[in-house]
C-alpha cells in the first residue's frame, strides 16, 4: 500500500497544538469464557479537529451494538459494592516547561469502581495442544533448523474477534505472518507469509491501526515499515546509533510512530514527510523529532545529563513507549535504569532561529516502585503496556525485579501493589502484553524453568498496598520464553527453541489433564502443570 506524503512546504503539519482530554469509561464482561478475552471492535481512530479550524471536537461514542457485545455491560459481572474510592497519588515531579497538560495538573478524582468477579478459574483452565497449537519458526540460514522468535504481535482485527493473524519476528531478521485459528490435530500447519526486513535480530514488531503495515525494529540500528500485501519494505527509518528496542504507532494519527533504543534516543517519525537522500536510497526517512538521553539523570537546572567522553557510561536504554489516550500529543516512555516513567509533549515549538526544539518532559513518576521493597536498589523497566476496559487509565511495567508494577496514566504515580510469581525471572528479551478485555496480563520468563505467566489485574487499583499478587504459570518448552501477545480467545507465547505455542481456555480438557497428568502430557500442556 503506498504511503501518502504531505506537501514539502508544510513538512510537519501533523504536529499542531491541540489538547483533547477524554475519560474512557469502564468496560464490563459477560459470563462466556471467550468474552473475557474479546475486546471492543476497533474503528480507525481520527484525530479531533483543531479549534483553530473552527471544527467541533467529537468524542468517541459507544454504539448500541457495542453495548450489547460480549464485552458490553453486564451487572452480573460485579460484586455488590457501592463504596466510592479515592485514587490518591503523590504529587508529580514536574520539570520546568512552558506548557503543562491540564490532565496532569488536576487533583485526584473520586471514582466509583466496583470490583470485578475473579477470573482466576479461567486463567487456570488454559491449555495448549502439542499437535495443533504449535508453530515452528523455520530458519532461513544453512546449518540451523529453527530460529528463536524474539517478539510477536497480533493484528488489531485479531484482538477484536477477527481472523487471528500473528506476526512473529525472529533472531535472523525474519517475520512470519500466520493464521492461528483453531485447527484439528490432523491438520497441517497453516500457510505462512514470510518476508525478510532485516538481517539482524528483530526486538519488536507492531501492526499499524489498519493492519496493512508492519513496523519492525532491530539490532541493525534500523526500523523498517513493511507492506503486508507485498511483503516489501516501503520505508527505512534511520536515526538511531544503537539497537532499536521498541516501537509504538500513534493510535490517533496512522502515519506517526515512535521508536526507542539502547542509545537512549526516542525518535518520532512521520511517514508522509522525511528528507530523501540519494546516497541513502529513495525510501530512507529521518526523524521529525528526537529526544536524546531520554532517561538520564536530571540536574538541578532541570536538564538531563548526557554521557560524553570515552569513559562515559553506556546510555540508559529506552525500553517502552506508549501514547496516552488522554492527550494525543503525549508520549510515555520507560528506561532500563529505574522504574520511573516520563511523559513527553510532542507538539512542535520553534526557537528564534526557527530550529525545532526537543520535546519537553512534562512530568515523571514521583517515586520508583522498584525501591518499595526493603533494601532494594532501583531496577529498570523491561516492557511497558497500557490498560483498557476496566484497567483504562493505568500502565503496567515489567521490571528487572521480576515484578509487574502498576502506574496511573495521568500522573505516572505508582500504586503500591505489584504482580509476580515465584518462578518469574526476566531479561532483555522478555515481553509484557495486555489482553483485549484489559483484565489480564501475560509475560514471558527466563531462567531454568523458562515459563510464561498470566495475571488477573481486574482489581489493579483495589489490591492491598505493597502486596504482590501471584500469577498462573504456563510451561511449554525448554529455554526462555520471550514474546507474548493476546488475541480474542487465545494467547501466544514464543520460546527460545524456535517454537510458538497457542493457549486457549478449555475447562473440560484442563480437568482431564489434572486427573490423568501422565497420560495427557503427551497431547497437552496446561496451566499450572
């Protein structure tokens, strides 16, 4: 699909000054098992019109069909509780800047949240067939049979109940797109679309909002945009000086995306613009905005300290990026040195020399939740996701302390509760993913066991302070489990042995496995085994 370009005379018109605050409401669940994973149908988002254009701002409205969907309102999904809860956070640490988000300045708001019925029995019922729920990542190099998958991502359509297309990125720079629909034991593996955007390991892969393009970031210091229909690279994004760790599409502007790397840079790209240079090829793009030393320490003057010199320490990596759904110009990032999140204002501003200024950091987390435990030093964030439905307005971070910490999106303040498992260990390759319904999280794991884990986060804001909520363990193969992602009705996990395994809730099969484990082990893997 060709990528549209804007007029060279207005290369950065996408970044106007605008503020659009929306407060998403809670999203309930029905009693059917599949509905717990199904998310609301996603329509292509459009940025509200600018006030200067004289247009009226519009809020997204839920249609009657969506209200009657499996994730629609269901009073039976609640326990009886009419208490009003006050979400209290410590004041945000704000940096000196000309403009602040009004959402971050407002005081804590009293909200009424009734606790959801526990979905623990559903998580415990997840099973995976050894015959029909396994996909192998074939190597493209001579001398090896399988390639370790580093990351995976379901399409937006798959998360809304459509065809479950899964993109799997490997250590060899290959991307496989496979249909993970449920099949019979005797059915062959599905037909796979294969393309090669990189010749180095791919650490993150994301679909654009229309499911027509894939963004991949790699150890070759590049990000690339691939057309799903042709499998060809349509844009090469150059700007990083180190391994690119994460990528995130702007949900309200389909041509914009951001990348973060081990060089400490955050790069913002606009696929409609970019300077084409003949010596680098006609498809090369350069970032329209960059944030250097994004997670370095801040000095007394409010400026970040950039490592310089031959003996300077390694830059602090950018490990996660998510766009705030409360303000379309706010980008939240995480780093590898501590559990502090930072929020950046992406609206363009120019100095007297007409040079574009670096986006300012509006505010950051007031406290580091990785230091909440006694005698604990700061530990970095490995993967970052945002909540939806009942967890809308929250962010979840998988940290190097082997815990998942919860943050408020508007203030970036950390809640006292966390999620962990006695066998959960982390490394650079482990990912965190949120289910479409917003009630569950899944993460990979490293170490001897090499398991994946699932957590119920429906009551993330009601857990006891400083309490660690345990999860459900999924054992499948040897080696580390890295990439994970959810679709409607299933979870995919990637393993170092070159296998991708699918998990689905099935109470009857799980009970049979628990009753006769030795007999069923040949055919099934199951939660808690």
